[in-house]
C-alpha cells in the first residue's frame, strides 16, 4: 500500500451506485476487453525503373476494430458526489488508416 503525506487509506473508500462508501482496490471493476489489430503492407517495384523506384501501401487496423481501451475510473466528481461519467468509455482503438509511400534510390 502506498503511504505518504498526500495519500492515505481513505483514498480507497469510494462511493458505490447507492452513495455508500465501500473499500475498493484498483481493478475491482474489471479489465478492458482484449484488443487486436491486423495490419497489411504491399509493395510494388517496377522493373522499368531499374528497381530503384518502390511504391508501398500500408493498411493499419484492416478490420477497423473499435474496442474500448480505457474507461473513466473515477466514481466521484467531488467528495460525496457520484460522477455521471463513471465507467463511461474514454478511448478506443485507433481506426483504420492508410499510408502510401514512394521511394527512389539514387
């Protein structure tokens, strides 16, 4: 347990939905869902450019997964006031994106 002048055991007593203080530990509300992405890359090197030119396409998060990666973990807006944002989604996976590059070797 952490100790110090600005941190005490009272920090672990949080309001529940009924407004009662209960002893909580970090992680008591569960974990975020398992996330995964599938990235893809393809390159084209034309022979007519003496193999010095290359075009490449990268696709990130090909299947456009959008799972939650962070929830609002603060149950109180201020002392004895339940936050309306408690356990709301805060962040999601990065959406599908593309990168097109051209490279020429001298």
